[in-house]
């Protein structure tokens, strides 16, 4: 095994341990389908032990000076940056994304530690006089308590640090349950934090294929007061129901169905460049990925052809070999993408490039552009999570906005127009938590990330991300 693969045991109370029943599961490379490592398959007993460890460490960690927590997070940023090559290689091996994407994710993930190192000393409350003049009002923000963090496979480093960073900055301790497809990166992040000086028990990691049982047990633990989940809307709904039993504080970053609007006055070169980023970052396996391309009729055909030329020219292969397009995460993902494309073409959509899985080892699907996609096609209503770009022409601003909002999701929308007034006007009418104007990348550790409607609750990143791990306490003072 590569030196980049961490020990495959659970991280509980500062120790690396086997699962209590001795069980393990294999982690496979999606480019070759070969096993990379065996990882401990955490049990309910292990999950409860991790929560116990987090609870035991909570008072000490919450009581430390904000500057001390800040310095440890800063050290974690520096350690992660120093080990960036090792982390990126591991992401490629267990996730499959191209090396350039993995390097970008590693840098992005490290930035959450730097940002929350800075925010840790800015957890400021407020002081004022009651409007009646009867008393003074003091408000402080205290750590919410032990946090259960559940992360997905598509950004195994960044989704972990985006939750761990603010939790630690606020003074919380955590139990991280990473996706079973990509647990190795989460374990390596835990090792980075330990190297940076995070005390035993503050960060615990429990990989497990028993996801439902483990989550239910942790949500039932008396010390767990916060759930932060990133994943599908379907699973998010189940977790919200489970969290309701003990009224656990929840943050949900769920599915997306991002519209990418291109108006006829847009800089078409910039729009195609932005589309390549918004669609092909992480091979389209991102909740922020552009899922539907609505292009004003006068430029729709040209945009589709230019996008197809760019996507069709991308080389497909293993990320460690330098390919621009890596494999999807597993065989089920390839099958799902194929079904959506077949449904669209069966309804009359035209394939401008790609349109099929590749006949080779690994889970590869060809970059695909579809033109003339009819309104009833499933891929306009479902999250594609793959390298497929459906293009639909529109005739008016109102038509484009109505089509963009015709979804239960509302995470991010992209708008391309040279007219800034129009872009802002359209953005205000779009039902999304984030609007990218004339750019294909919206995420930033310093900005609040999150959606509306069925795309989630709460925000990650920015100062709002810190406050999501606190409870406000009000003092009435004479």
C-alpha cells in the first residue's frame, strides 16, 4: 500500500482501534476496481464509545481560550498544507477524481481550518439596553455540545473540514461518520488534527457500513446535541425525523439541481469556460454542479456546440495518470447516469458528444452534451451527479426563471449576462441560497454555503458557519 494510506482503524478518544466485533470493509479504487485498504467497520457500540469520548473531552475543550483553539486550527491548516500532495493522492485513489481536482479540494479543505482559526477569536456576543430601559441585555454564544458530523464521498476532505473547523472553533467536540466509499481521507484528516495538537477525544472518526444503525444510536446519545449532514435529500429527511425525537439541533446540506442561465448578451467565451467549471468540477459529482443549462434561443445552438467541442475533447482515464475526467464513484453511479441519458434521448434529445459508458475497467462515463432536451426528461428534474450537460433553449427572461425554479431544490444558480442589472434582477427571483454571476465557481470558506427549499437548512462557511455550532444565551442584567 502507498504511504498515503492511513491506518484503517477507528479514531476514538485519541486511539486507533479495531471495530468492537473485529469487522472490516474494503475500500476500492473506482478507476481500477482494486482494493486499496481494509477499514474497520464501526459498530453501534463503537459509535457510542466515540460519543462518550467526545463528551468526556467537551468541558476541557470548551473551556480553553479561543486563542488556544485558534492556534491549533492554524497548525492544522499548516500541517494539511505541508501534506497536501499525500492527501490529494489519497483522494484520487479512493474517490477517483482527477488529480487537479483533488489538489484543488485539498487546498479548499485546508482553508476551512485557516478561516476558522481566524473566526475562533471572533465568537462575539452583544450588549445593549432593553427598549423599555428596564435592564441591560447581554448575549453570549456558547458551544452547542457534542456534534455528529456525517459527510459524503464526493469531497471527502473538504466536507470533513467544513464541519470540523467551525465545530472546534466554537468549542465543540465531534464524532465524524464519513461515507463508506471514502473513509481513508477522513482518517487522514483526523491524523492531521492530532498532529496539530487537537486533544484526545475532541475529534473521533467512526467509518461504518452500518450507517443507519450508527446514526440512530448517536442521535439517541444524551450528549449529542448537534447533527450536521451533507448528502442526499432523501437521507436528510430520514435523519431529520430521527433528530426530532430528542430535538437535536440540525444543519442539512442536501441535494441540488442547479440551473445555469445564459442570456443572449452574455460573453459566450466566458459562459462556456464557466460551464466547464460548473459542470465538470469533480466530474459533475457535486451538489453545486450545473445540472440544467437554459440558454437564450439566439445563442443556444452555438453554446451547445461549443460546450460539446470542449467536453468531447477531454481525456478520460485514471486521475493519477493525469486524465482530465476520472471515473464515477461506483458502478451504480454509472448505471444511474446512463438511465437518465437514455431517458432523455428516448424523448428526442440529441447527443452532441458522449452518451454512453466506456467499455473498460473502472467506472467511466463519457462526457456528454445533449441538445434539444424536452421538458419531461428526467435529468431536468433529478440530480445527474455525472459528466452530462443537457441544454434547453428559452425565449424570455420570465420563461428562464420559471424553468429554473421548477424544482424542489434550491442550492445554487448560475447566471451569465453582460447586463449586471439583469443578472442581479434575475438572481433575486431565483429560488436558491447562492447565486454565481458570470462565474462557474461559487464556494468559498469565507462565504455562507447552503440552500433553500429541499436543499437544506442552515449555512456552512463564513461567520454563519461558526454560529451554527453555538447556542445563544441571554442575560437580563439590572
